[in-house]
């Protein structure tokens, strides 16, 4: 994949539904969110996405894409997202993707509130 395809996939994790997560999240993925969510495995992430309101839009600034060894890529960025109500959510984010036999999959994502 080229760089823009990684950013497009990353955007999908913000705005996509549970089917998107199911298709693009690695089997052993770990998501690290601010409290009260905390550290979640793939199953808990999918369960949460099915019941949580999705982000309507996200802006990713200060974007960095870093090769992380053979078959891995790390993304780092500042996100501003909103669900259409309330103040936008601001966070510093990092994601790691790994190449599998099925294609690129997110294996780790972390958010630190920056607002």
C-alpha cells in the first residue's frame, strides 16, 4: 500500500462500522483508549464499536508514517474528531499495521487526549 492508503484505512477506523473493524483489525490487536475504556482486545473492540456512536468526521494533522521493520508500519498524528454534538475530541494517536497473508491489518492503536 502507498502512504495515502494507510491514512485512508486509519480514517476508516474512526468513521467505519463494526464490519470495517472486523475486516481490517488483526486477530491479536490491542486498542488503548482513555478511561473508562482502557485496554481492549479485538473481541471487546468489536463489541464496543457495534454499540458506540461513530465519529462523523476526523481531521488528522502532523501526520507521520514510519517503517517499523519488515512488514510493519507505524502512524503517528494529532486527531480532531466530532460526532455531530458537543465539543470536538482532540487526541494524539499512534497505530501500528502489520502485513498478513490477508493484507495489511491494524495490530495496535493508542489515543492520548490532547484537548
